[in-house]
């Protein structure tokens, strides 16, 4: 399927409008739920860390340090990708699957259009903007942690910020963005495959969306383990 996506490209003026439409629907349309979840996940991580670091001999700055590491390394790229697999992946599968059921894909092929390029390529390009959404999730997650620490009385603002700066390794951010780009490709292609090659009627569209979410999540989790071992192990 991947090879066919890049063959016989659609004319650029049409493709450009398709890409902009997909960026709006897949990325900007998901920012609300990403920001909401990231903020509270950051707060929960901070509270749980603070409750487990209750020894008077441990500096409060460790709360900020643990929050930063958890959010940047794991929660922002991986947890957000699982959420996107459900929201974006289900949308991709259902939209392409509906076109298959209503024979719109067959009509595109009769007109000589490479349907895979027309439907899937704009989604792959649009998902290249996904690291932008994850960067926002990182910022908002740490902000949520700071709010929980300061207003919850778990750590002073200065100590929390000191922990954020403690032993910062810029490669961790690079690692997260590399993971994010690979996850973005998975989120764009696996649901597209299940939608494009589905058979049946309207009921099967729902089943294909569920199957696509499960397999996308499985692939993301396996890749997360593999990439972590290769890049940080």
C-alpha cells in the first residue's frame, strides 16, 4: 500500500487543498483534547511524585525534575499518540471506509485517479505537523504540574522550576520528537489501510474503526519499547 501511495501523484493545486484540509481536521481539530489531557496528566504526575517523595531529606526540586522527565519522555509523545490513535485513527478509518462502502473510491479509480495517493498521502503529510501538537502537550503538561505543585502546596514555585532545570538533556526532546514522527506515520497509515481495504456495509465501517484503533495502539506501544531501547538503552 505504501508504495502505491507515492505513485502517480495528484495535481499539486488539488493536493495542496487536501493537505490543508487534513491539517485542519487532524491536527488543529485535536489540539483541544490534547491540551486538556496534557494539563491534567502533568498535574497528576506531580501530585503522585510529591506524595511518594515525602521524606524531609529529599529536596522539593525532585518533584519538578520527575514531572519534566515523565512528561517529555513518555506522557507527551506516547500517551498523546494513543489518544490520537483513537480520535484521528477512527476518523481516518471511518471516512475512507464510508467512501469504500458508497463506492466513491471505485469512482475515483474509474476517473483515472490514484485513490491511495488522493486519500492517504495528504494525511501522511498533515501528520508531519504532529510534533507541533506534542510540543504543546509537553509545555501544557509541565504547566499543569507547576499549577498542581504550587497551588496544591506540594512544592514552592522556585523549587519546582529548579527541578525543571536540573540535569536537563536536550537529546531527550530530540528523542521524543523522533518517536512522535514515527508514531505520526503509524497513525496516518494503519487506519488508512483498514479503511481502504475493508469489505461490507455500514456496520463493518464501525468494526474496521475499532480494529484500526487496536492495531494502531499495539504498533505504537511496540515501537515505543523498541525506540526507547535503541535510543536510550
